[in-house]
């Protein structure tokens, strides 16, 4: 973990997490997350279902409040800002949601134009040009008058990326970019992320459990398990890591102590009998 | 001597009361924020979504007219029949017009309007916002630094507080016409005389108290529908649950608000 990517190690951190803890009610989901994201890097947050990776992402964009700790984004602590300040920070970030979250009642063009209409004083004609540009960047030129329901899964994802790009964000977040897509379409989305990275030098944070996609797009990776960071490092470091938990995840070894389906049924029925 | 069951019962009541108070608090907060974006926001550079509000007004108000007209016309007719049953015995059939006009504009006009609007729009608010919540669209608004209350709730709020009084006036009129059908066919009124009698029996305060109530109903219905939508959990079946809850709670709260305001008007000497 000491030898980090040479080009990126000097870059200053854009996001710093300090002992971040998040709870839903009584249950703590994240137990003290601590890492930096550097300007211009693509950081992939890896983890299985229920590892807390989605919660981490939601906390990073301010949708969940941490129970303790700090999230520094461009020198502001997300855990302590007012809602106005939070909105100012959010104007410089974009997020592509797992289910794309396009507004079904608006056309693709209106979806992409929405942040521009809300936050800028630009003329309609300028917004029109900008939204065409954004759609072109994601390979959806000519689809501005379609409704989201008329698009395929992959196209919806692309439209969502165009909307996230609308305000020219400094930081771009992706929640499971390849979820629910076939491998070819998913590879297309990976390609899109790589192109964005090359073209705009944005800081990109991706949450995923897709290993192939993670290794393709990442500069660095964080592996999260049960709310703790298991490992953090460059792609090469992760690949050559000897940590058992990392190996297990990367080599896709099933959890040994998981009960078989029959055992599970048996415990259930026993519990039921005892209850009676 | 309070047994274990007794204690549990008491603590359940306590929990129920705190939950209800917390719910009312959330409603008040949502209503307050919607009011802020409607009345104060425009003076602080936060544009009022008039286009969206107009579309909502069309949906909430204009499209409700046919069904509301039919229902309130029948209610007026029923009121005339019921009051004639008693007034006829006293030989005071000429008071039917007054009875119908008063009960429509003071009570039933606003209440029936509210219930029709709950069924059509309160449920729709919860379903629309709940679906958006489930598909992460509400989160998407937040992340784009657009307040969901500003974007979604405020236009509905404005549409409701404008349209509910309008619908109520319409409902009053249709109720009186319903009563007139009875008056003309069964009680020797002419249509002109019936309407004349209705108008003469109404004071401005009768109509105004109904309109004030209808504005409060509008606020209640919007707040409940939108709050239920915004607090929808994950999954499509939760949207259905939110919609049902929105309707049930709105009806309950509208009746409570009705009672509070009717009592207030009564004790303030307006009654």
C-alpha cells in the first residue's frame, strides 16, 4: 500500500474520509471508513452485497448523514455543512444512479437540461446546444425528444450520465454502472467511463461488484466488507495482494460458513416448531 | 396494581401518541416548506413553478369538475329531501332552500369537495412521488441540488390552495341546483324563486367560513399525500401502501380540521 500510483500520489485529495461511521437506526453499517480520493483519479469501491458500499456512496453525495466522522469535499465537511452549502457542493458533482433515475414524464433532452435550467441563467438556445453536446458525448445524439421509457437499459444509463455531466462536474459518482446490462452493453458503459476520464480529467468514483469492469476502469480500488475497508491500493497491488479476504473476493471463492439451503430450511422449521 | 399487560398497554398508548405527534410535526414542516417556496421563495430568487402549478391545477381542479358536479348535485337533492321530511310536517317547505344553501356552503360543499379531491389527487400525489422515490428520482433531484419540495410539492401546494376554494364554490352552486330540482318539482318553487331564496338566506360569512376551511383542507391533503409519497420505502408494493395511507389519513385529518375550524367559528361568534 506504500507504493502508490506515481502520477497520482502527488495530486491533492478532493475527497477525504476521516473515521466515517454511518448507522441506520441502531445498526451501524460503516465502521470507521478512512481514505482519500485524489484529483483526477478513478477510484472503484468494490464489495459484495450488503458490504456497505452503496451506503458509502449515498453518504458521499450527502443522501445519508454520517453518525460520526468527517467527509471533506474540496475543503468542506459534508457532515457539518448547511443545506444551502450542500447544494453548492452538489452543483459541482454529478451522479449516475443504478436504475438511471431519469424523470419518466420528461424527454431525454429535458432530463439533461434540467440542472442547467435550474442552476444557470443560460438562454434556452444555449441550453439546447449544451444538451445536444452532452448527449453526443455519451453516444445518444438525436435522442433528445425520446421519453426514457422508449430507451433500452444501456441507453438509459447513457442518458443518466449525460444528465450527470450537464453541469460540468468536478467529481462524478457511479452507482453500479453495469447493473442489469448485458456484457456487451456493460462494456460499452465501461468504455464511456474511460473516455470521460481521458477527455475531462474528472475525479470519478465508481461503486461496483463487477470485477472485470473494476480492473478495467480503476486507478485505485477500495475493497469493503461488512462496513470495513479490507484493502486499498492500485490495480496492480490489489491483483497481487495476498490478503485472504481480497483473494477470496477476487478469486470468487464462496463463503465457506454459509448454510446450505436445506440447513436453512431445517433451522426455519425447527424455530417454527419451537414457537408453537 | 398495574399488571405487566397493563403496563404494556399504557406504553403502547404512549408510543402511539408520540408517533402521531411526530407525524403531525412532519406534516407541519412539509406544509411550511411548501408555503415558503410558494410565498417567500419567489422574492428570494427561487422561481415559482407556475407552469407546473398550472398543470397541477388543471389536473386537481378542472378535471375534477364532472364527478364533483354529479356528486354535489345529488347531495343537494338528498339534503332537500331530508329537510323537507321534517320541514314539511311543520308546513315550512319554503325553508328547504335555506336549509340546503346553508348546509352546502357551511359544511358539505367544502367537505365533499375535499373528499373527492382526496380520492382523485391526494392518492395521485402519494403514488406519483412514491414511485419517484422508489426509482431513485427523488434522490436524483437531491443530488442535482434541486429541492424535491420546491420542485414537486410547492406546485401541488399552490394548485391545491387555489383550486379547492374554486371547486368548493362550484360544489355549493351544484348543491343548490340539486336542491332546486326538488324545490321546483315538489315544493311550488320556481327556479328563479328558489335561487333567490337560497341567495337571500346566505350571509357572506357562511360562504367565507366554508372557503377558509377548504383552503385548510387543501393544505392538509397536499401535505399528507406528499409526505406519504416521500416516506415510501423500497419496492412497488410500498407505493400502494403509501397511497392507501394517504387517503385514509387525509380523510381523518380533513374531518379533524373541519371540526377545529367549525368550533373556532362557532366560539368566535361567527356561528
